[in-house]
C-alpha cells in the first residue's frame, strides 16, 4: 500500500502496460471504477516488486501476513483460493501418489487432482440425518484411512465446511504427521479463525503444513484475493515454483494492496471485529428460530465426531420442514425482497455474516423469512432430504478427464464412468467428478436439483441434460 501511494505522488509517466495509462485511455472505465482505482491498476516495476519472485515490498507484505496468521511463510494469491488449493495439492502430490480427503471438497480440489494426477482416497464425511448435509470426518474414519493407506503423501481437510462444520483438526494433523503425511487445510471459509475468539482452531494453530485462506470472504479484501500459508515443514522456494506454474505474471496491484490493507486491519482489530460478527450471527439465529419452519443451527449440533466443532459466525439455515428447498428460499429472497444470500441447496441456505453487516440488515432478513414462511409454506412430503451423493471411484480424475469420451443423455449414462464434473454452484461441491461411476442416486440428485432451480457448472452441457462419459 505504501509503495503504491508513493508511486502516485511521483506522477510517473507510463510507457508500459496496462494500455489504459492510469485510466486516460479508457474514460468510460475510469468513470465507472473511479480515477483512483485506475491509477492504482499498474504493472510490476522495481519500486512495486514482482509477485513471481518478490524481493522487496511484496516480500515484506507477505512476511507481515505470515506473522499475522502465525505461519512460517505466506504467499499472496491473485487467482482466488482456487489457485491456493491447487498449489497445495500440486506441492504435496505428484502423478500416481495418493491423497486422503473428504468427498465434500470444493471443485478446486478436484481440478487440482486433474492437474497433478494425484489419486484421491475418499473418507466418507457422513450425512446429518435431519439436515441432509455432508459433515466433517470422524477421527476414527481418518485413522482407519491413514492406516489403510500409509503410503499416502497428504491429507486434506475442510476447516470449516461451507456450513461451518469442523473435524478434529489437531488430532488429525498429529496422526498424519506420525505417518509422514503432509496436512493441507482448505480454510476458504475460516479466515477469521486466526483472529477471533470462541472459534475453532486455524490450520496454522493446529500445526498443519499448508492452509489456503480466502481473505475476500470473511476477511473483507477484494474478490479473488487469497493467501496461501505455510507451516514449518514445506520448502517455501519449491512451493513458490509450483505457484508460478499457474499464477499470472501480471498480478493486479489492486488485489495485492487489498490483501495488505486487510491483513493490517485484521491484525489490529480482528478480535474486536469477529466478536461483533459472532454476536450478529447469534442474534440472527435466535430471531430466525423464533419464526418457526426454519432452523438456524449452531453449536448445539456438535457431537464430538463428524461435527467436532462448529463455526458460530456461520448462519446456516435448514428449510426442509417448511416444504421449500434452500435454493427456492435463495431465489425468493433475491427476486421478491432484494436480499442476496450466499447460496441455497436442496434443504439449506447460508446467509454470510461478516464485518460489513449491521443489525438492521439482520432484521430485514428475518422479516423477509417470516413473510416467506407465511406465504410459501407447504407440505414437505416428497422432498429430497440429502445433499451428499456417495461416490464410486473407478479411475483417477486425470485419467478419466483426458480419456476418450462420448456424450450421452443423462439417463442413458447410468452405470458409465463420468469424464467431466457436474457441480451445483454455489456451494461448488461436485455431485460427480471424472473417474466416478454415474449412479442412479447421482442422476436423481441432478434432476431434482435442476427442478428446484440449482445452477450447474463443470459440465459441457450447462443444463446437464447430457454428460460426457468414457468410451
């Protein structure tokens, strides 16, 4: 931030890219985004350092980020946490090497397997019998998977899941390290764990080797900005080389400065900020649960196993009892009430509470939900009550993705091996991944999700009326 501010003071004449030349060459864009944003959209130069091999101001900023998160090293990422997750997996596993992971991972993990050629060994996260959502992993299941696959190079854990559910990260990390495995943590939704109180432990606090943190989610930086954190064991220079395989050589200084400014804000005020977020989420849960029909769940669901802990800043709400899918509530809130929540799935929705929310916003949401209950409530009979489809893995994702394919109608593909992904987005957890058998349960889920208005990605046919399978 300080280096960009100094550059502005010097009034440098730009004979480099970007071609808009501080906004002068594209006045419509400058008017839309603002002159200051355009003036800060600059190219790498000596005074601003180079993200691919930082030696000065970016290196210093990354060092401050590492200190703030309790990490040995930190890397600024401008390709979102997708790029951070891909770098973690590609740093830990080469082609043919095993990685242990829950199946309810984000699509970025599956794409990392396609890129690296690593072989997934899935651990069943289990399904909540009332909410239908996939959970964390029982430590006993983690232990069994590690003992069954002692040659695995790494284990990846969500901390937390999209819904706020956490596994026993400390115990899993210790056991994996005893077997010589790296511990990778997808902490896309857990930035605040490093700064707030009464929250589950962060990946770095639990001793993990690497953690991917979405600063733009609960942290408040610009969309697409992320940080990759390293614990004591990984070689930072090797990880940097892996990052540079896919990260742009033209990093946005708007994104980089937003990471720097947000890190400072969280380091100085994080405890105060997230105490307020915690209180807002608690208030919202109480108010929603008074309405009836909806159930905003919290720490009461902790069971010491596959719900080892819960992130109480998350406002996850089950809507099955009122006869509406979460995606239907999502659509009604947006279309009828101008309220945009994070996502909805088959039986639940998530309203993301963060540092920018107010009590007035919460009250508007609760008022809308009360009216939706009154106007739209119906018999829940016949509703699908699960979000997770158990995979049947036949081939590694890379092998299937690059194999010879043919396109079949979805119904005719039953029993074949998928050569592409089918994903409801958000939350971005694949229903099918390359190399998995297309089961009747997967087909039923896709059809039901389509009927309820879920949007799909990952497949060539955006409507998933057809799907690519191996010949």
